[in-house]
């Protein structure tokens, strides 16, 4: 068999059986080998940012990497923004980047590019396969590296001749799984003492600790000791809803986060980073840890964070039933004009059990978290790295990962335009995604930020760069052009009905929700 | 004034008065300063690949850089593919990449990213501004570096605090212009001897030598000495049409180029690279220079290539009037079904004088060059770096650069989907662009390449990754969704009429041309 087939077989053997692809000539042997390794599902995307964002969504849902198939440096570049988000989410992803044949590199052909530098900016693991005989082992190493723990983006560069040449070694066996390490007893005892000290203490949960198991344990700790339970601003995959202890996420705005952390004397990080301001602002703090607060770490990324929380709960003497689950509650079906508030109520009223919510709603989604807090249990995926354009692709990947669950994509209009091509893949693969485009017709967050950075000008030239009118984007036409049925709603009642209808039907659909430009 | 204003004033002073922008929070002071420096025209794009491709098109038309405004590493990443094309075209471009405030970097906030590595892969010049007092000088240096000769992508990283802090030094004066160096007399005499030797000789023109002046001089040389006149496969901006000597471009397929070069004993490069195969193929040559052929260089990039050709023409004793201009000729208005042949004839019949053709037609555009060879003089911009998705953005930038000229964008459907957002900017700026989408509903070039690389499988799984049906893309809906009027034509007659109507009207429009999936 050739290198391409050895690669595909190794990936499948190692549990990677989905590949989000946007191939070019140097990847043609990989593409041809798909027919020989039918266990691998090749999914075409029309743009690499869709492929990488879908791999992020898939990996967040399954904990296993999907592969991407990208075309040299420019293809990797097109996928870079969503790989940045995946890196921040610690999502396992295996990039296969096709390259020129090894002997062709010296001719500096038009597509010759510095793949190593581009990949280095987002990859936790990087290797160039030297020859077909190495492809299997390299692929097995890539999957192991991507899987972690913690997960990372692993990038394997596949020269065309390594792909088309005969591999005498063939596929390679899976690498052994690595277990996350437990928290040391001494550390747990020390943190239990901190929690019993009477000083104001907060747990800050992130990464792998924000699933139901970790949240239950953390809630037991907090209920028993009086500590605050906080979460990272942008979790990779938060489990929430009725019956699951609620996580109070730190605010995006530094002022909000500072208010939440006010007076905290001990901050215990659980697979989370110490809080910092998302951006710098003139005269404002970057480091959001209160003065005099001691920062502790219960679990680093790659350690067993839920297990550490359970051990800590035992150490503080928390009873098994002491966690405080979120009560079941849904807002009333809203009536009247569309606004961030009625949008939130409609989502809260309609969200089905087991939903996967991909949240790139930005400013327009302000009230959605509150309105869905008591909905049936669901997953919540956010924009971990701040590189906009993750929503539609991640929803695509999540739907591939969990075909029996409804996916809701809350998508701000400005961000939607980065990777709108994802809708076509949703149509082709008949994915169960409801996209709600929050059409406030502006980069509303930038209008806010323009004030916050102190740039008080904001004259007409500046405003025009933050405004999405002239012409208005018609998302129903765009969606239909990509093969996804779409409608625009004009009232809260219509929205709720449209959501219920979409959740009840298989396949993708899009709902455009016109919202006022200003916040509120 | 603050650093942002010093930057904008310096750019304008240095002749850079257009900025294709996709800003984020760290760029808000730059955005705010646009109202204080009204000579700078800020043009919003909905995706960074549009901004960088537009800057490429603008720079190819004017020889002067446009600025881009990009948001940290992910924004630069989104623009990377078209910067790759600009690098290959040696287009002057000045990227302004906003970054976190210098003191914020150490906190590794979510958008912290390795801008240097990403930028390094495409930039001929790179600098991080350290403080507001340096911004002006850094910007002047960036413009000088980008302008060249030869042109290059210059990337200036602008930390937010350098942007918002007071600049005591203010704007900086323009750097002196650098003149391209002439060809040494000795070299010209030596090459004149080669040309008179009777051995089979070819001139290979690229870069700055493929404008009318260089083509006239080269044609005189060839008419006088019997040398062949060849051009690079993918010129940045070729001047052509009736009255201008025609350039026989090397074929994209190595076999074609090899046939063109067969028997050549001397190859004289004029701002061009020695020919290499675009991709490697099993058992086929990468280096396309015939065995035994001596490669000479009349002008390197950055040297005065048209001047060198004129000196060479004199040295071989070519008379002033000896150049062979292309005769005026237009195909008859075609009739019948749409095909690559009737498409080409329609374009040849309708192309207006002074048109700017941005050609990302790929396989479907096979016959267009022939059918337009005798059309009134026009410019022809191609995909220099092989990173697809340049067409719509470059057409946008070219239309900004030359508002009084009609722009024709020949756009393959697969490639169109990478940067379709450009249409919205065309609508907002009311740009005079006619986009012709060549809708063969496949990555046709990959179907061909699948055969050529020797991957003879091409089973259903492979074919599905190269096919753009299920669902069909509806380009008229997509275009209308982005604010650009569009229509689908069904015959050659309709196409010709639609082209004429679009060229006669101001503002953008799109024509979808359904074509058969297979070549021919």
C-alpha cells in the first residue's frame, strides 16, 4: 500500500474516523485512498476555516480528534483562526497538511510556503513525515499527541511523495492511552485547609472541570465551605441546565470580573488560568486577580480535574448530596418585538433536552445564559480564543459528533460572515443544526469597545467601519444559496415557533433574527 | 497626537491613502483616527482574506501599496493566503496588524498569538513598533520597504499602547524613492551575442516586464533575432490586446510548458524565474528547463526590466518599428449552449477597452485568453501564488485603484467560495466590477489532477470530495444576499447581452454561467 493508505488506516485504527477536508493537488493520493479505507468519513468543506472549526467542535464533543486535510501553507493559513480557538480550548485535532514532494521544495514553486512557521503558532505537536515508511508511525504519534491529556492541535505535514510512494511498513498500531494524573494528597489537604480558614475563597473552574461530574464535586465543596464557584469566561464545553450545579462565569468585561472577584483572598484554579483582561485598556488592569489574593492550583491542564475536585470534596467533609443543582425553570413564551431579552426568552422556552449550544452570539446573546439556566441539561460551547468565525463550523463538527442531538448555533451576524460556507456542509451532510443569526447589523462589540479603549472620537468614518449596513446582509438569501432553508422572523412569537419547528425537524435550518443595533 | 494618528498621517504622506480593514478592539484607536485624517479612505471588508486580496489587486494596478488593517495573529492568518499570492506577485502591501498593548502580552490573554511567525511566512519586511514615538518612522520604513523595487509585503505590528499613547515625534517624512537599477552594458552585450549566435533562444518575461513598454522592446528583440517570446504562466499584471505584442505564456501543465520550451538552448530570464512544474508528479520532472539549455538573467526582480529590454533591443540592432503588435480581432458573438468555448467567445466579443481582467477562471477559462487576444487593450491579473480565493478580492482592489475602468472578474465557482464576502464590499463602495462565475459545480482542476498524479482510484468517496453538487450553490442568491444584483444566464446569447449590460452600467453585478462539469 502507499503512504496515503497507511496514513488513513493508522488514523482509523487510532480512533480518528472523520476528516474535514479541503484538498488540493498535493493531497490527491489521500483523497484517492478514501475509497480503500471506507471507515474514514471524508467531509468536504468549501473553506479551510470551516474544516478546522468543525474539527474543534467535533473534538470538544467527543474528546477524540477529527482529522483535517489542508493544502500547504495557504490552506493551513485559511484554517489558522479556528485552530487558534482549538488551541485555547485544548481540543484534540490532527491536521494533515499536504505539501509538495520532498524533492520539489528546492524549486520554490508558486505554492511553496513556510508551513512550519504557520503551524508552529497553533500546534502543540508538529512533524514532517520524511518518507512513506514513516507515515504510519508519525500518524499514530500525531493522534497520541493530539489526544493528550491535555488535548492539543497536532500537525503532520505530508509531502506528496510520502503519500504516493509504497510503504513497506504499512499502518501503525495505536499508541497507549495516557491517563490524567491525580491531584497529590498533600496539595488537596493544603487546599482543604485554605477552604476551612474562613478567608474568602473562590474556585475557578475551566477546561475539563466544567462537565457535570466536576461541577457536582465543586458544588459540594462550595456548599460545605462557603467558597464561591466561578467559571472561566469562555469554556470549551460547559455542561449546564436543570439538575446540574450552575457555574457563574467570569464576565468578559474586566470591570464585571473584578466585581465578581472583589474581596477574594484565595483563588483556587481548577484546569483554569488566573483571570486576565481580554484586552488591555488605557489605565486599566490586565491582571484581574485582586490585590493580596493568593492563587492556588488544584489541577493543571492534563491532570484529572474532576477527580481532584471529588478528592477535595471528601477532604472538606462534603456530604454526597450537598451539591446544589440548578432548579428546572423555563421563561414564559415571550411576546412582542424582538430584542436581546425576548430572544433569550424564546431560546429558554424552546431549548430541547440534550441540545448542544454553540455560542458565538457575542453582544446580542447577553441574556441567553440566564434564560436557559434552568432548561433541560445541555452543552454550551463558546469562543475560547476570541478569533471570530467559530460558530457555524463548530456547530457543524458538533453535529457530526453527536448526530442524535439537536445543535443550536447562536451566531452574531458579523462573525457569521467569516465562515458562512459551513452551511453548505451542513446541507450536504444533512446535519441537525438550527442556526440563529443575531442580526443587529453591526460589529456591536466594537462600538462598545471604541468607547472603552478611550477612543472617544467615533466620527462617521470610524462608525462606518463598525457598521454592517449599506448594504444589509440578507441571511435568508445567503443561507438558501448554500442549500440551507431559512426564514426571517419579525416577532418573539414567530421566533419561538420557528425554533420549535426547526428542533422538531431533521437537517439544518437558519433563522434570521433582526435585532436593534444598540445593546439593550 | 496619538500614535494612531501619527501612523495614519505618515501613511498618507507616503502615498498610502487606502486601507482595507477588518478591525478588532486592539485597532480601535486606528479606527477612531480615520476621522482626523480624512485623506485616508478606510474600506471595510467582512473577512481579512478580502482585505489582503484587495490590497494585492490595488497594488498590482497602481504600483503603490494599500494598507490593510488586521486583528492580531488570527486576523493575519485569515488574510495569509492572499498575502501569499501578493508575495509571489511582488505586490507592494503594507499590513498594519494590531496587537495587544506591550505590557499585556505576558498575561497570555485569549487572543495572544505568535504574529511574528505567521507574518514571517509572507513578509519581506517585518517590524514591531515599540512605542508611539517610533510609529511614524516605522510606518515610513514600511511603505518604503513595500514599495521596493521590488515590491513586497511589509508587516508592521502596532501594539495598542503604541497606538493610543501620545507621540511626541508625530508623523514622519516619506523615505526617498529607490530607482530600479539598469542592466550592465557588459551583460547586455553578452546576451546580444547569444541572441545572434543562431542557437535557439527564448526570452521569458515576468514581473514588471510584461507591460506594453517591456513587451514592445522584447518583441523588437525577437522579431530581429528570431528568438521566442515567452511569458511566465501566472503574471501579476499583463498588458495585452490589439496593438500590444502578444505574450505566449508558459502552460500550467508541465507537459505543455516542456513542449513550448523544446529545443531551447538559451533561456533569457527577464524579471522571471526559471520554469518549474507547479506541482510534482510521480516520475515527472520538476525542473522544466530543457537538458543542455543555458539559463541567463537579463534582469532580476527590482531591476529595470523594461529598460533592460530596450537596451537589449538596441544592442541587437532592432529597428524602432520592428515590434509585432497583436492584430485587432474579436470573435463573432456566439450562439447556442454555454461551454468554455462560447463563454470565451462572449468575453472576446464584449470586453470593453481599458478593462481590467482578474482571472481566477481556472479550468473553465481555458479558451478565454485566445478569444480576447485581439480585444482592445486591457490588463490581465492572474493567480500568482496558487492560493485560490484571490479573484473577487483582487477585483475589488483593482476597482478601487482604477474607478474609471471596467473590471471583469472571471471566477471559478470553487474558488469563489473562499472569499465571496468581497461582493459586499463591492456593493458598499459601488465598485465597477462584473463578476462572471464559471459554475461547473466541481473542483474540476482536481478531477484532472487526480488522474495526473497517478492516483487512478477516484472512487465515489474521492469524487465526492471534488464535487460541488448536493447541494448546488446558488450564486445569484448568494450575490443578492451580499447586496450585488445577479442573474443566471442559460445561453451564449444571453451571456453576451448580460456582459454588455453590466459593462455599460456602473456598480457591481454578477453573472452565473452554468458550465458542464467535464472539461471541453
